[in-house]
């Protein structure tokens, strides 16, 4: 058998922060004056994010296809929080130009002309018909499967992430994300939060397309966090369990009947740990129902009785902690070269590339 490739740690090279203390309470004041876009912000998680961050003094742009609910939500929260810097922008995340318009409008609404955090939160459940039950394929022109869940949960997220890759590094006054920064002194940010699901970590029977979309978002996160440091962007991921939101329809509630569902407030708490603390770079968490657990000497967690005084309640758990602890030689060398190239080229390299790009464009015109 061929010898196994040597393994090397990569966390420091890709600027990943160490695992954070789940029991540490985030300082909400650190989101004050940050400009945050939330797609799918008219209900569920998005509405929860808005309420908490608005109360802390953030500038929040809620984007949603539901104009009535989104506009009313922003009006209500603006009044309740006493924060005038809250806005609603209509956006169909499946439409590229609609998302382009959203980001351009967010920059106009931003007091400093930039965007600190993008939360790619918009999502839907299943399609109109189960993927496993195709119909009418014997017709001359059989109907295609309903892929709307992929349009929203995957294409929409890709559009948001793509635009974030452009706007975040251009955020005026921001510096490259670093686990070593001082939060109280880091007034601008470059932060992308992706929202997947437990369905991105494990199979959910009966929801193949939803699972595909959420697995894809996990793949996007794991890939982006391994290279976004070259643009100074930090990328984090939320993977909620079945949570009590409008997305949890009757079928979902019946499926978990007798068990337990998570709460929006815990998802909001997890997201706030990301949004408020600029030292959190490249981390992912799953969020489920609060459980009474205890850790044994080997580090394994066990469910215990509610009256156990030595246990703790937890709803947030880190996932994908060890991606960069044992990378193969190829990954190690590739990341090292990317770091070195960035250091060597600096502004000189960027100017040279700009000149080459202009020259290429002029040559194309002359032809």
C-alpha cells in the first residue's frame, strides 16, 4: 500500500480562530454601528437577528421577497428599539439583479458607505412535489422536477456570497479579519455568515433537495474559509436543527413529535457570537434544543437527568473543528504559496495586474 501522505496543521495559515468558549456571553455592544445585510429577514431567524442587533445599535438592512411582512417588521422594531437605522429592501434572492440592487442600496444607506456583515439567511423548505415521486414521465414532454428549493437555498446563497466577496474587502475603514484583533477597537468588519442546517450535516429522509442545498452551503463554507483570508474576509456557518419557525411546517412538527425543537433565541445567540466578535474566524456551529449534558474525562458528552447539579445546559455545539488539523502536503503547500504570494506582491502586484487588465482591454478594442 502507498505510504499515507504526511499531515500538517493549517489553522494558523488560513487565519482560523481557536474554538470559542460556548459558555462565554457575547458582548452585543460590539455590533453597534456595524452595517449588516440579512437576506430572508422578514421572519424566523432573520427577524430574530434584526431585533437583537437593532437593540444593540447596529445598522440593519432587512431583505426579503415579502414586502408586507418585511416593511411592517422593520417599522415595529425601529419603534421598539428606538433605532432609526433599520431598513427594508425588497429582494428576490433567486434573481441576480435583485441582489445586485440590494447591495447597492445597502451601500447608499450605510452611514460610512460600506457593508460590515452579510448574513445569507434566505431559505425555503421543500418543493411542490416530493422528488422521490416523479410523475408524468411517460408523456411526450414530461415536466421537470421542481428545483425551486435549490434556486433559493443554493443559487440565492451563492449570489449573496459572490457579492459579499466584492463588497466586504472594499468596506471603508476595515482591516483584514484577524483572530488577534481587539473587538472594542475593531469598528469595521468583513464578515460573511452562511446559514445551512442539520440537513447539511446528516441526511433528512424525505427532503433530498433540501438536503442537497444545505450540504452545498456547508461545502461552500468549508471551501471559502480556506481561502477567504486572502481578501481579509472571515466566514462563519450556522447549522440549526429543527427550530420553531414558519419553515417548520406541520409535516416537520409531526416528524419530531415526542422529541423537542430548538428555539430561535438560541440561533440568534449563536449568530451574535459571530457578528459581535470579530475574532471568530472560520468557525461553524450547530444549534439545537437545550439539553442537560455532562462531559466525561475522555471529552465525550452525555445526556443526563435534569436534576443533575454538575451538568450544564447547551444548545450550541461546534462542528468541523478539525478540518485544518491534519491537512495533506498538497493543501499545506498551496495555502503557504498563497500566503507568500500575497506578501510578495502587495500593492505593487495589484497595480501591475491592473495595468495588464487595462492593456488587455485596449488590445481587445483595437482588434
